[in-house]
C-alpha cells in the first residue's frame, strides 16, 4: 500500500510516495490509461496485477480487466483487444511466460504494440520461485523489445515510456519492461509520481491498430497464410520479417528519443540503451543488468578508492541489442567481466556475455573477457561478490582468460 | 484391479516421507495427505509401485510429503504426465493430485481429455475454491460474488466450474466427493477410486483456513449422499446437476473399458506398411 510521504513544492502536482516495484509498475500502467488488461497470478508478479485490479476497482483506472484461465489466454485476449484498437497491458514471469510462448512469438509478427512487465524469475527446473533473468533471456529471440530496470523509480518511468515506444509509428512492436523479481518487485523505495496531464501529453494519442485491425468498416483477413504453400510465395513472408527487424532497429532511436523527452519533461534522466559509470579513464570494466547494478556501482566506488581503474557498463535495453552504444562504451578498456543472472546453455556462459562477444568482434580488437554467473534463483549479489568480479577481471590484464564461467554463488 | 497386487501389509506411516509440510496450520490438505497414505495402506500396495504426480499450488506439494515415487510437474500439467507414466508402466498405481486452480483453470483442458481417455488412474483434487499459493485469488470453483480477492474485488461475475458434472460429461469412469474433515471417509473414497478401473475422479473439499476462513463452516453442511452410487450416467447427471456440492460419497461408478494402448509394435518394418499401400 502506497503512502504519500511528501509533496515537493517545486513539482507541479507531483507526489512522492513510498512503494514497491510491483506497485510502481501498476501505477505507471494507470498513468498510461490502457483500455484492457488481462491477468493470471504467478509469483512474484501477483501483487502487481492485484494493484492494477485495485486501481480499476477504485475507479482510478478505466480499463476492462480479464481474469483469464492461464497465461496463454491472457496474451491471446490482449491480441484480440489490440486488434480491435485497445491499448493493452499484462505482466507475467517464469513458467507463466513459458506457457505464453505461442502467442508471445506471434505478437511482434503482428506488430501489436502491447506492453508486458516481466517480473523476472529464474527458470524451472530445479523448482524455484525466486528471481533471476532466465525467463526473459530464454525468450529473447522472439522479437519483443526488452528493457531492464535498475530501480523502482526506473520501473515506473520506463513502464510509461514503454507505451510510447511500442506505439511509435516506426516501431509498432510489443515491449517487455523487465523488473527483477524479489529485489524490485517487493523492494520499497521513494518514488516520484509524474503528473497525469503531463503523462497524457507525453504519450499523445493512442496508436494501436492503424495497420492491422478487426474493424467492420475496414474488413481485412488478419495474418493469412504466406510462404510457398498456398500463399503468395516467400517474398511476402520475407517482407514481413524484414519489416519486423527494421522496427527493432528503429526502436534503438525511438527508445533514446523517448528517454530524452522524459528527461526534459520530468527531470529524471536514465541511460536509454547503455549506461557508462566511471568509465572515462577506466582500464577495465564490469558489465551488469538490472537491479544488481546498485551493488556493483558501490563496489566500483570502493575499488576506485583503492586505486583500481575500474568502470561499469550497464545495459538497459537488451533487445534490440545496443551494438553501437556498447561499441562506444567498451572502446577504451583492456579487459571486461560480464555478470549474468542467467545461463546460456549452448555456450556455457551468461547470455549477456555471449551477446557482448559479438560486439567485441565488431570493435575489431581482441579483449580478454570473463563470464560471471550469479544471482540465480534469488541468490544475493553483494559487494563481496563484485569485489571478486573486479579482482578476477583485473587479473585478465596480465593473465589468461578462463575458459569456464565463474559461478559466483557456488559456495553460498 | 490389476495394478494393486496383494503384498505384505503396510501401515500409513510407510507411505509418509520425513519432509515436514509447509501448509498453514489448519489446512485441509494435512488430512488429505493422511487419507492418501491410509488408502494405500488399506490396499497394501508397495510404495515403490505407486507414482504420485502433481502440478503447482499448495496441494501440489503433496508428492514431497510421501514416500512413493513423486513428480512435481508444471502448473496444470499433472494429468498429461500421469497419463504418459501409466501408459508406459501400466503395472503401477498412478495418482494425480492438485488443487482446483491447477486442475480446472490452467489445466482444465487436460481434465476433460483425461476423463475422456479413461486411462486407469486416480485424480484427487483438493478443492478450496481459491488460489492459495499466490495468496488468495478466485479459482474456477469460486462463487461469482466472492469479493475477498484483491484481483477480483467485485467478484468474478463468472459461473463456477462444476468439476463433477464436467467429469461425468467428459467420460470419467468413477466420480466421488469427500471432505478433508472426514479423513476416514476420504481414505475410503480414494481406495475405492484406485480399485475402480479407468479414470477415477475424487473431489475432496479441503478448506483454506487462510484465504477462505469461512470454509471452516463446511463441516456443518457436509452430509452423506442420500442415495447409493449409480452406474447410470443419466441418473448421475441429474443428481450432480441438482446437487448443492456438499453430498459426499461415490456418486457415479461407470463400466467403460480403460484405455491402455498395446506397447507391442504393430508392424514389423516400413516394408510391411508399404505392402499395405501397394495397389
């Protein structure tokens, strides 16, 4: 339950509240005024959709809510809603996301600009209900935009921005706002609430189904068979896929513009794609994603005080992968340690590490690197862990790079 | 019933593991666990010949608390897993168990098809008309005007699912209802369900004292079904359609042949298939 703790005089109607990440996401959804929300509870997402239901029941949000019989139906219902012109929202995680996969894969192909929070949770099996990035990482090839948040405030602001990004004419793709299960979902902190009128102006008119619609005035067969067997031949399929890829690449610019406009209007500036922290004269760096970044930044500060020339690069937008922004961020360093909260089973490393190897290839120079895997199933990533990451990455400057990933919580 | 062979006697304790349940104090599922182990003792089926498969939810934790082969599946999927298991190892006694959210919502489709397929196994649903594990949301058996869920604060407005009626219409071969407050009765129902060939469905009303404390009053409403089990599906349909949900006992006992595909290969080789298609 949120509590209004102060009203800063300089803010035009802004309120400062104390709330959890799940509630911040729900409040952001209310600010974005969706027409339709569909839900199915799952740990650690449940309180998020309960907050949405509460806002609707209290009349603070005017949306239809569908309490569905499972996540597959949730996303299918939203597809129907979006095709009929509704601004739509849902949230899920872990096994719920896995169950949703069939409509999940179709949504970007239909260019439906839904917004869905993933309250990130580790993948089962082994059975676990705790946080981790394995769920979102596992579906990263499906064509959704995926943006990870570091703080509760960033959850609120990014969730509002997600609707603008998704519905941008040059994008028209669904967006996942990823907030870390446990740490952000239940972690309470001070949050500044943007003013509703300002948000309305920021988001502008809804732009959901101009291109594909279930509209009796414009009859069209949505998603007919393409390809060689009964369709028009491969060219139409290729045209759609290329368009989808173009939308993803356009998103890099649109996400940057949305963050810039957000900073201008609301005074809070977040790095849209990649954040560089103490990187100016850094000799080596660590790379992070999501809520672990806070502890990592504190550790970098401590290491700097001890004379180590270390910096930090945080990825915010993971899909589309911010290749150019990362090239710039990593151009001056001599060694890199990447910390993942998920695994890439094929390469025996973290998924963000594997993606980053491609960027280093584009940079055209060899850089010693190491993959660190930690924070699985809700395990803590503390200053002590990040000191180990910093020491091991520093050792890459003069020593051999490990062939195996370093498992940070193996002895915890 | 072939799957249950006569063996040296066992006590209920032989089927319990030493893992302590994490259910809330007063949860009906404690009694159901005890009834399942009592039923197995009554049948004297060796623990290693029993497989207990569940989905996700409070009640789906039950395999960990028993000493038989257990599998904790994904949400709603206990029945397909149990089906595969029984078909590949027909000599085992296979029990699927879980809650009303798991079985009738996300797994609802499997419930109908498991009844229709009529594989020789037993499905025990601990029904408390609520999702307990995710902290109190309405399930498919929740009354439409229940307003205590934060997810549906004005009630769901949707007619509740009627599991026994649907089981009958879908082809279940044995249908019973029991109440966790009467563990001896539940144990009898479970033992009968296991003995009966084909797909047996046992609904056990099992109060959720945390999110549905009013269900403590169920005890007062529970009564033995006034008539004996029928083998006539039409009569059973009339009884189940008019029943208020509190009649306990065996309500239907069918005589359909269980589905058990032969594991033997039907053709020797692809050449045999080719011969059949030669014109």
